[in-house]
C-alpha cells in the first residue's frame, strides 16, 4: 500500500506508514515508550464528571505534646544491636552525633532508655519528626509570648496597645495588570470547561479557550473524540454560563480539535496568540484548566525545554500523535487537556496536551498526576491546524512520503527496508523519492537540526507546512549527503 504517513513503525514483516495514524479518543493511559528513547508520556485524559471522582480524607494531625512532657526524639531511631542474645548498652557517643539510625541495625547515639535499662521503642513512621516540628512550634510560641510580655512591660502607662497595623494599607487591594493575578483575571473569562459525553455514557471533562469572536473554541482532539459522533458537548465559562457546542473538525495526528458554540454570546474575547518559535527556556508560563474537574484552576511555572519529540497515544498503543512540544513545569493534570499555556504577557504559546507518567501513577495506582513534566502543542502549529479545520473541516499534514522504522537502533531516522516493496517504503514520486532517498538511508538532519530518532523526524516535519522547502541530510554507507526537498501533503486522518 502507499505509505505517506511518517509516524508509524514498519513492523517486521509489515511496513510502517510514514506518518503515524493519529490518536482516536484518549481517555486514560499513556502510550508505550517508543523504542527510540523519547519520553514516556500520557495524554491528559478527560477527567470524570465532577462529583463522581473518589476522594480521600486527610487523617487528623497528631496532638501536640503537653507542656512538661518530654518530646519524642527528633530523629527516627532503630533498636540497639543485641549482644549475646540481650540488648546491649550503646557505646559512648562520638563528638558529632550520627543523624538517623545507622546501618547494620544499630541504634542512634544517645537513644533514651526505659526504666528497665532497655532502649526506648522505635517511633513509628515519622512520629519523631512530627514531634520535633511540634516542639519547634511551641518554642516559637514561647519566644513570641516573651516578646509580647516585654512589649507590655515597656508600655507601663496602661494606655498603649501592642497591636501594630501596616502603614498606608489601601482600602481596596489593587493588583498590577502584569501580575499573575492580573493575567489570570484577564484570561479566565475566555477559558471554558468542556464536558463531552457519548451515547454509551463514556466521556469526561477537559478545557478549551475562545479562538475567535464567531464562537470557535480550540482544544485537544482527545478531549472531544468520545462525543464527535452523535455525542453531546457543553462549554461552561468561568461565570457559570453553559452553552451547547459541536465539533467543527478534528486532527487526530496533531491532537487538535475545533468546536463551535451553537448560540455564542455577544462580546466574546479571544485569547491573544503569541509566537511559540520565539519562546525561550526559562520564560514564565501560566496554565489554566480543569484538573480532575476543578474548573478555573491556575498554575504557574517556566518553559523547561523546547522541541521535545513527544508521542502521546490513545491508550491502545496503536495510534500516536507526534509533536515538537514545549515542556513546562507548571502543574498540569488530567482535565487540563486543551487548555491554554500562557506566557508572561498573557498570550497563548501552547495547548496543554500530555504529561510525563511516573509508573502507574503512584499512591496505589489510578490516574497519574503532575510530576513537573508537562507538554504543550506549540501554538504556531496549532493555529495552522485550526485554520484548516475551520475552513475545510479536515486536517492537512506535510509529508516526505517514506516509511520510517521506529524500532531501528540507529543515530537518526532510518527509512524502512523490509516489509513491503521498495516503492511503498519510499514513494518514487514523493518528496524524498524525488530527492534520491532509498530504503535503508538514515536521516540525520532536517531543517538544519539534528535528528536522533524516527519520532523526532516526524515531529519536525509536522512543524512545517505543505510546500515548504527544507534541507535534509542522510547517510548511505556512512557517507552524508544533503539535499533540498519540498514537502508534500496528505488531507485527512487515516
């Protein structure tokens, strides 16, 4: 068959398409890590509808020790080693105390003994540390009381007060427009919480933002995929007003979708779009969304990396979307999907889409949460996709018309050489074929940037538009060759 899609691996013996099939609905789970070493990521799935998610009660804090009672040891202590079947006295303490119980089962230096001469039992869990914290709090309270008593003694005329007020406190606290609070206040009215539901009850919650005054909403494909065919969609603004919405178009490969409010209100304010190409590592970021269904949540961080080749799947492992993502440490979680990632001016620089997954999510399993590694689709790419979806309802992908071996162990993106006829692995009439590339060639640079894997190449290609001319360097027999290729196009998702 013809392979124009760069994103799926060419299994052995079948050939991999040259652009991966795009993700269908992604409600939970992370795509398996590609064999090429890129991060294991998890699409931020729509969270269950508010009110249905499990909660966990916080246990009451232990009571503070009474005055006069000896506090628990500040550091956890293990029992002293037994000597000939009996507990041994600990040796004299060294000049510097050993913090925490040492190895080999030995007890901490200076462990208190009970009345029968045995070491005190080991505190359970973090009780010792909690006791130390409580003691510190009591000491601070004592110091404060001493200072208060001294101040009262100094005011011996009986008419003064020890209460101190801040000078020049304004009646109404005003925040600068450029502050985090000011930027959030300006952006929140243009961010919506999306509720998607299919006929069978499947669905969840995600986020989107106002793209234009006509009522178009930009979000992730995996947020609305469950409701794309006969389901129901609702968009709720920060003021609580709820509107019916419908899907205008979806791009599974890019994980971008455009909705439209059926009866949009007057005076919609689109969020300003920034330039994701000019973003620098260290720039401030603000993420807005509905993590775990908690609407209108604002978190902050920085851009921690750029051009991350991220493959986020639909949970089945067979369909992936690839993006040259912005990485941020702003806390994003399931439900933030489709929400805006803003810069320090309040302009959108990305669409929050995926997170790094830590094992099974920790804390006994369940959905994974933020570990400080989130990924956003650069807004320059998302804007191109959105314009195509609004105009035609279909996505357009740039292609070089080769099949990439995603499992190859090579320093670059290897063109598949097994599993299909040569003219299917490299289309002779496609951009790469016209430039002279053949099965087995290893692409090492694209657009002047190094390529270290198949997913990296695909994510780079998709940052361009069909018709763009790009320099490509490949190895054949260890010899590098650089050529110019003009990108082709493919309309729609396969």
